[in-house]
C-alpha cells in the first residue's frame, strides 16, 4: 500500500467514490483514523476517467506536492476555478480498486 508524507504525518491512502461516481482519496494516519481528504468533488467540471481534483488549499496546502512526491498523481497543469481558489486537475498514477 502506498504511503504519503503530509504535514509531518505518514499516511495511508483510502479510496472511495463520491455520489456521482468520481474517485475520492482520503488520508488516514498511522492509527487508521481520518487525517484529511486529498480530493474535492466538483461535479459541474469536466474530468477525465483517470483524473482527480486535488484539494491543495486551506488545511490541505502542500497536498499536491506530497501526492506527486509519493508517485500517486501527476499534475496536468490544468486548473479549475472554484470560489476563491484554483484546483489542480491531476492524472492518477496508481491502480485503484474501489
């Protein structure tokens, strides 16, 4: 299982789906407790089958670089504006079974 170092915590990844079927990635701490959600669901925005929106703002600042460093996602360079922030569109680099 892939691990991600985020905000000083070595986390495991938990995959699921949002209500619209899009992939959800959550981080869990070493005790298996939820540590943070790496993705954000933007149902009105276009997203490829192997892509996710990464929440890299507020309490999740640094999430994108942590996931890239761990080999989980690659930044496509595309951004989607929502509210006051731009959300990175990333290509998922790992096989996921949900």
